[in-house]
C-alpha cells in the first residue's frame, strides 16, 4: 500500500492504516525523541502523544513536505513541551543584549580526526540547554534558522547566535587536551 493511500485511510480513522503508519515511523521517532529526552519512558510517552496529535491533526497535513518530516516536527515539539514542563530553562536571552556572530566562517568548524561520533554526541549533551537544542535542531535534525525560531519561539537572530556559540563551545570541548605536549 502506498504512503498516500495509508494517510488517506488514516484521515478516515481506519485503525488498521493508523497502526501501519505507526509501525512505519515509531522506531525512527523514538530515536528523535531520545535525542531530547534521555529517559526511555519519557521518550516513549512523547512519541505516543505525538502520534495521537498527528492523527487528530492529519487533516492539516499537506504533501508539501514528507509525512516523516511533518511527524518529526510534532515529536520534537512534544519533547520540547516535556522539557518546558520540567521547568527546563530553554532560552533566556534578551534581544537587545545579543551580539550577532558571523556564522559564515564554517571553515573553522573542524575537529581532530580522533574525535568519534560518540564524543560529539556526548559533547552536545553537555552543552547548556540554550545551545543544545539549537545545535540539535540545526546540525542533527537539519532545520534552518527560520524553522528553529518557530519551534523554540525565538528570533532567527537568536537561533544564529546560539548556534554559533554552541558550535564554538562544542569545538572547545572536542579539542584534545595534551597537557602541554603535542602528539
């Protein structure tokens, strides 16, 4: 059955089609949720709630984007809601005190060859929340600054600034320390 057919059946509350759509996406969406919520149970709950919301809002889905991308945005928003509910301080920047950092100098975004993906993930997880979520949304999820601004309810300038600062902090964390000697 084609994806479009499954979605159309889901719009008509066909439970079998809903189960099929759920089975097609639940594992991938759980992985996305785990990037934000470190607790398995919280991630599972967020995915479940995201699917419920997706099925109730399926009439708003249009095929301008893939269903997976649309659902991923719902999952991420649900995860951010969970974090906000846990009183996580996501963003506390005042617009008039920000410095705009030129993010076009990506040539300096290089790390040592010995750095593993595990090192990068650990470093991202150790960033403060105001940088972590922008870095995750931009570098891992592939959202642009306009989308990040909408998801996190910040300005695009704040998104660019936080990404630049977050990348700088990541690079500092990922720079090997040789205790005064170079290898």
